[in-house]
C-alpha cells in the first residue's frame, strides 16, 4: 500500500482498529527513522546561548502568526511557516527538525465586585489574556516531505526531547536582550545617606496589602512613598500644573527638617519587588532617584519583606513618560481629533518595545522613501536568501526585512472598525532590528530614551558600513543609501581687515539650525507674561478654566537661516584672529533639517526651548550656496605661514587646519585638537571630537605633535596600539586586517572591532576599499567617498519627527509623513497609524525635505 494512501486511511479512521494499530506503529517508526537521520549534531541550548524563538529571522512572524513560528533545532533560529523551505535550502536541502510554536489568546474573565484585585499598571499580555501554547515537531526530510509530530511525544529520541525541552524553557534571545538592557540601565548612584540612615524605633508595621496604604495627609491611595526613617506614608510630588500626587511625602520631609530631623530617603510603595524598588532622596545635595544597597534591611525595619512583594504601581520612569505624553500630546499627537485609522502597505506601525519611539520614528521617516523601497523591498527574497548564517546579526538582511514588512501587504490588511490594534498576528515588533543596530553602542543598546537625530546619523553610518561589501553583489550597484542625505559644507576663514581667505569643505548629512528665544517675533508678549506670572519654586496650583496660558515664542525660520549664514568672529587661526562663515557647497537629494531646540541650562541640565517655528512646505536654499574663492581674494599659503621649525619636519600626515579650528572654537587645546585631527586621518570634526573625548585623559594629549605627525594615527604610517592589535588579533582577525581597521577608526579599539565584524564576509575587499588601511571615518563610514549629489536648492517637505517632553533623553517621538497619491499627511505614533488632520508643522524637531529636481 502506498504510504500516502495508508496514512490517509489511518488519519481518517476508516481502517479497522487492528490494522490502524499496526499502521500507526509502522508510521511512527518511519517518522522516528526520519528524525534519527536528522538529529546528528543537535545539542540543547544553555542559558547563555541565543534562541530566536520570538521572531522570524526573515519576517516579523511570531508564535502568534497564523502558521506559528518554527525554530530550527540545530541553529535555534526561528522562521515563519512560509520561510521554512528557504531555511532548508540555505542549509543544503538536507532537511531539518523544527520546534513549531503556535500561540493563541483567549480573553480572561475579569473578576467583578469590590473584592476584585485591581489590574497591575503597565498591563502585560498575561494580565488580560490567557495564552494558549501548542508545540509540535516539524520533520522536513531530504526530499522536502513534511511530517508533524504533536508534542509531547514519548517516542522521541532522548537527544531530540532534551533539545526541545531546552528550547521551550529558554528565555529566548529577545528576553536576553531586554535583561541585558535592564542591567545596563541601572546606573543610579548610591545615596550618601543609606549607611547611616536614622530609623526611629518602629511603632507600627506597614501592611503588605496595597489596599491599606494611603497618604497620612490627603488620604490618597496612589503614588505613595514610605519614609524609611519614620514610616510616614505620603503622596508623591505635585507637578507644576497641579497634576501628580499630593506632595505629602516631600512636605513631611521639610516639616521634620524644620524640627531638626533629617529623614531623606523614601521608597515608592507598589514598586517594591525582590529585585529592588524606586528610592528617592530628598537631600538637597541629591534630590534624585538613588540606590539604597540596604533597602531590604530598611524595609524589614517596618515589617516589609521585599522577597514577598509584587509590583502594583508605576515606577517614576513610567510616570515621567505619562507626564510627558500629557504635557503637549494634544497638539503633537492630535489627540483632540477624531482621526481615521489607516493600515496597508506603507501604512504599518511599529510596536514600542520600551523607549523605542525614537527608533520607530526614524525608521518610518527613512525606510519608506522610494530609494529605500527600490533597494531593500525584497519581494524576490534575493537579499534574505543570500544572508549569512547568522541572519539576525546582518544589517542588510534586517533592513530588507523591515522595509519589506512596512511596505508590503503581509502585515497590512485594511483597517476595519472594531479591529484589535494589539492583535499580535499583525504587530510589527522590531526587536531583532533594535538589538542589532544598537549592538556595542553604549546608548542605543540601552533601554533609555535617545535623541532621534543622533540615532538617525548612527543608523546611516551602520548601514553604509554594511552596504560597502553588499553593493554590486547582494544589492544593486550604486552609492550608499546614506549618500542621498550628504552635502558638502563649505567653510570660509577670512583675515580680519585683510583679503586673505581659506576655504575648506566637510561632508555633512544634517543641517542644524540654532533656535534662540531672542529671535522670537512675539518676544515682548512672552516677556510681559513671564513678568506678570513669575515661576513659583513649588508646584503650582491646578489650572482652572479662565487661567491665562503662557504664549509660546514664535521664531521665524528665516532668522535661524540667517544665524547659520552669519559670520562668526574671534576665531584663532595661525596666531591671528579671523572670521568664519558657513555655506552649503552642494544641495543633497534629501535634506535633513534639525531645529536645535535643546540646550544645557545654567545648572548643566538638559532642557528644551518650548517654542513654535513655522516650517514651510516649500523651502528655497540657493541663497545659502557657497561660491568658493572670489575675485580679489587671496588664499592663505600652505607653507608660507608655517613656523620655521615646521619646515624642517619630514613629510607626514599633518592636521587639517579647519578641523583644528573647529575643535579650538570648542575650547579644546590646540595641540590636543591637532592630535585628534591626525589620529582620525583628518576625516572631520565629528570624528576628531569623538577621539578627543576618548583620549582626553591621556597624559600627552596636550603635548605638541612629534616630528612627522604621530598623535595616534599621524604620519605616513601611523603607529598602532600594540595592545589593541593583540586584542583584536586574538579574536581571529589577521594582523593586516586589524591594522587597517584601527587606522580607519582613529585607533579606537571598540570602533575597529565593530568595523571588523561588520565586514567579516569580505575583509580583503573592505580593506582594499580603504586604500590599504588609510582614510576612513566620514559620513559614509570610511573608504572612497562618492561625490555629493547636487542640484537646485529648491525643496518640498515630505515628513518630520516631533518630540514630546522636556529633553531628548525622555518623552516621546512621533513621525508625520506624506503618503499616498494625494500626498496627504499621516501620523505614525508607534503602532498607531492614522490620517493626520492637523500636522504640527511648527513643533517638529527633525524635518525631511526632498529636492524638487531630484530623479523620481
């Protein structure tokens, strides 16, 4: 009997019972034979191994997707149901074993009545839904045939069962990333007062039941803080607009301080867990979140066993986000509007993974551009098929995955009334992308909020590095994607009272415009209001209807452009004073304009200028174009102005004077500036500044450069740190490759390691692109730079990113983009996508303009 026929009879139940038993045993034995043929080399994952069981390596499918997620038992890599065949082909078409995870949700019945427990704030999936998990083993034999074995199955070989058990119990790669991120973010300082903290004899025990907690002053039952010294429970701080807590905890601290008692440390009730809690110090020299290494002991004093406590309230960080969202959310996120929800190709949101809105907004701004779609919308799967073995660690693969996911129809069925926006089958959750792009970066690998402008530039740099070896092979030949945003910035130094000038050009990818309140056209109105309503040191009373609202300063874009083009006097150059002006040497296809609303105040704290800058839909910048050396101007000589001693120096790489001038203008010593320029191969001021901050503690950083250059990268053949050479060579890289990487990265071991790993597929080609190891840095990530694209400086707005909050290290980002044939505005607020009725053009942070004459 043919195997297909008897299996059909067996599964249908039409065969006699005795025959079915014999057939079942034979069928199972045949399946076990297939499994045993494929189990060679399997091993159970350990806790430190990465098991990609939460997200497909090539799509955004998860265990909640229709076909579930199949995890390869040998590589521990996850694949959507329609990606399994691709994985088999990539592994030599020899078949494979896969743990198939299929999850579904069933809404829990919520208890009713007064005795029900309030849901935990910061609702988790399991708080609302019961998750039903099904597991099975998919067997793909060498011929491509598939067999599914439901789990558990007692007939499985022990080795296979051990691997399956290990994979099911493993926390998963995404959870590992989140855990590492959490540990990295724990950078609070220890309080100066925890060791000798005064604790009066306990006259009461604090109940572990949240229902028994309330503010001793106001009676509030939320946002409560326990004073660790005297057991007083008071409400949290009141915000300036009257929201927040009752201020009871702080008021109590001040009252006790007035009596001569110093009780500075408080802990937030509801955040206490075995892992810790929110601890705040009211001490004037701290006044911030702190660590209390003796917290468990201090809590035990009041009868609280931290090991038995569970989180029931928001942390301070969560409250800060809530406050920022409510602060000016109504305008930037258009919360007062009845927005029409959208979903479809190009209208797909990204799930917020925890302070990842800066990444989501940046991706939405860049990855749906026509040039990104043309290069990375991988409809034929060519890019992903050619991915290296570790596909989750390959930038080109993951960018193709995210562009395909956002611009395709896989996760974009049209939005219907009543749809669940949290349906995990349709969520695009960029966990793998986030982990890869942030890898090895101290900030972007953390769970903290970041500056979207800094991330955008970093992302373009990483993409350029990855594209260097992929263009012309995995990707169509052409220039780096980042080159679409790059332009030449022309800088002119002019001698005071003379005709001598010096012109230089640097490569930039963002036009930063200074925003100053003194440029406000309604400055008198703003000043009058602030005089009539001086800031109060304590929280203001709640606003009531009819209260006057402070007018926002309105700053015309024209004045910021004039500031950019204005002459800067008092620049020191070759022992004389010169003036510096900046202009645009070329006009890029896409122009990123950054409104520099953020500044450091007199207390060295980051702050934001809350103002309006009306941005036009059409922008003309031809008046900012540089013209180069003009008739009657005389350029400074290269050698004539140099000191006599310098003429005797042998030839070697010398510091670029324009880079040195820029660093000196930032109060960096001239010798240190020269060393930084030489060490980074004169690749630009940004790289030199980064080098300086890494080496500012070097004992010789302010010494004159040695004869012939030097300075950690100078001279015709810059010296390489032998320790860095040894460390990187021990990772398996050859000495010539390591030397080239160190020279290209200004001697930075961390950057060199990143460069080596990102070019591991073709190190010979990457080193050759560096010209044997020289050059490097720059906007395109090193190597021979493509010429900057140029055209007429007439631009049209295509999108912008807005920020909600006091500074870029907190708050929330959203993106507005023109989409569709009608060019209408669409708001991307993480996973929520809707038609924008009133885009806040005057409140943005990063604006993206497209040159009108650019090729379509």
